[in-house]
C-alpha cells in the first residue's frame, strides 16, 4: 500500500507529557551500540503551505520506500520531503501487521539518537551564556562519578562527550531489553536512573584514550544530560523544552519520562532479534534506558522544523553553531557514505556533490534517518516502523536521503 498525501496536524500529546522526563543511535545490541533560543517566526505557528515535490523526486522516493517494504520485511515506512515551509509526505506499507491501516502521515515516533542533537544544542547555549565551557572536564561538574576500570572523568572534556571522542564504553550492551525477545518482554517497562546507566558502562574498560578517535557512546550523552542538570539546577528535559521545543513551537515533540505509551496517531513498532526471526511488537516501552541519549518523541514535521531552526541560526549564536559543525572523521554510513562527526551532529557526503547535516536514530522498533542542506532550507526525513536483526544491511534507507537531496540538483 502506497500513499502520497498532504500533511494534517497530528493530535497533541496527552496533558502533562510535554515537560516530563528523553535513545539510541543506529537493533540488536550490535546495531544499537554502533550508533545509540531565539523565538520562532510567527509564520511557523500557522498551518504550513503544502506543495507536492516534483514528479521525478516524488516518484524516486516512493519507489524506494516501496522497495524497502517489499524486499526487507519492513511493515511501514514514511518519508517527508522538505523545501522551506513546504512539505511532501509519502508512505508505503501499513501501520500495523495484518491490517490495511495506512501509515499515519504525521504519526508520533521515538526519534532515538536525534535527541543527542537537542541535548548538544542546550549545552552549546549554556556555553554561549558563559555558564560552562566545552573544555570543562566531566570531573568539574560531576566529581567522582566517572572512575573505575581505567575510565577517568578528570581526563574527559564536555566536547569529547558531545563528539564521541571520550573513549567511554557504551552501556547499551548491558541492557537486557536488547538481548532477545524473552528479556525484552520481561524488562520492557523497567526504569533506570542516569547513575545506573553510567554504572553499567563503567563495568567495562575504555575503548580508547580521550580525544584520540571517534567511538560512538550513548554514555557520553547521559553524562551531558547530567551536566546540564548540574549547571542549571533543572532536569535536562525541561531545559530542552524551554530552550528548544517551546521557542520553535514543536507542539508534537516531548520527553515521555516513564510513560511507555505513544500518543495517537502512531504506527505500531516492530523489533526483530534474529535474522529471519519473528517480528516482536514493541510499541510500548519505558524509555528511561535512553534518557538524554535518546528518548524524545516527535513527528516528521516537528523534526524538520527543529533542523531548520538549528541550521538556520535560530537556536545557537554563530560561534556556537560553528563549534557544533567542527568535525572529526567518523566511520562510513551503512551505504558507505563518507561521514564526519560534529557535536551532536553528522556531516555526510552526497553522491551528487557537497554534503548534508543530520543525525539518525534507532530505538526498539523505530528507525529514522534525516539530512538537511542550505542552512536547513531543504531536507528529507525517512521513518521506518520496523528494526531488523540485520539492520539496513545494504544502506537502502540511508541512500533515500541522498536520493531525495540530489533529485533537484
């Protein structure tokens, strides 16, 4: 089943969820560990104009979505093509296995590690306000917390946390929900504190010396959230809300805290733990295991608005945006695309020349990839409601961003 539709506003989250307590990157343990403000212009508060993307662009992306659903066992997929304030939504598959229920055009989903970009933006705002420095050590803000098995917060800076060059081990391999269906069903509603997550990570030795090389670590962003709380005296999720979500008027973006539910409308989420294994329905899950490493919930239009506000200079001063976009080499993407890592953001090479900024995310059952160019004016977001044991093995989902951004070049 395929659709091309004009966007309609999604339902607002249940009362009380917007300020509540936010995982991971690019689902099996191996996959998760590889990846896991200025006011908005008044025009953005109004319904956004809708103009379909060009026929060739739309056809290319629709065909690619259909191919992902038909050949890879994905239940549902959706793409949003962005051109200024204009949006084009396309979808394929269904919102629930065994039904004809279509994918919601602007359904809620868990953004996973794209949360890291929100958190990094808050840290950089605090830096711009003179309340902290990127070269502060973890020890300065969280004395004695990062010690053991060769891990030492006295040698690790805030910049290294945000750029994944801290050398800190990831806590994700210790999460029972990632080890298989039986453990997932048993532990899907477990609650974790930030300190528990850090303690999990510190059971392992560092993966490298601080500042020497890139190694993706969700642990670094749990620590970044804790540092935000130490500097401001408020929960990190409230700082994200007040500094980013509210100024940009992201009416459908929030941190769920311990609430395992998704607001309506949403597609059901599915997880596969073994190649060719059964798909496990994983829509409801306590995301406290992600927190500031990635528990935010959003919609495609809200996520597009965030990227446009960030890259367009609405959230960060020029010096802080420049710091965010200072990069180091990072491993190639699933499609072999050259990548570099900034602070909570990645630059990826385009096949047609140039590159784009983005940060994908994966949780239990949701995967999104995104990319924006021209200071956020053009972009694409691709969402899947299914995570496979051999996730995106040929980079097909990632290549959709390249196809979308190159279609009009």
